C-alpha cells in the first residue's frame, strides 16, 4: 500500500510537473506572440511616420511652388497691364501708316522670338529662359529706331 501511495505521489508529482511545464510553455508562447505583435505594430508605426513625413515634405514643396507660381503670375499680370497702358497711349494705326518699316521690323522680330520660343519648347527647352530677352524686353535697335526711319 505504501509503495502504491508512493507511486500515486510520484505520478501526481509528474503530472504537476508536466502541467507546470505545459503552462509555462503556453505562457512563453503568448509572450512571444505579444512581443512579435508589438514589433509588427512598431514597424507599422515607423512606416506610417515615414510616409507621413514624405507627404508633409511633398505638401511643403507644393506650397512653395504654388507661392512661386502666384508671384510669377502676379508679375506677368503687372507686365501685361504695363504694356496695355503703354499701347493704349499710342495710336498704332497712325504709326503704321506713317512708318510702316518700323512696325514691320517690330512685328518681324516679335514673330521670330515667338517662333523661337515655340521651337525651344517643342525641343524641351527652358520656357523661363526662352521668353526673357537679355536687354530688358527690347533689343537696343527696337527702342531707338535708326534715323532713316524718322520722318
């Protein structure tokens, strides 16, 4: 009977040890699973932070570009208004009748510049550099016509 009791004790003790080992193994698996889940969550968060930074940088670049384009648009509108005022102060019909060579020369040069700009744009040229004359908008001969054209 005592040996049978010992057997039951050892059997019970073995059962407790197996149950304890199984429980600790399951607990370790749960810890490992939660650790993996934490790492995945951390990686996802870091990825989202990087994506958000890239989005913010893109928005900031777009805002700067928008400001630059609005400034260029404002400048172009001011230039257009200045030219409108300048042209309204002159009677171009009368000037064309009195000095046809002068008007023809201006028209020819302006047409050449426009065609050059179109050609450069078609070839992938820089549109900013194309439309900006080097001498403040007019060639020197355009602002002061030769004496042979004066009447």
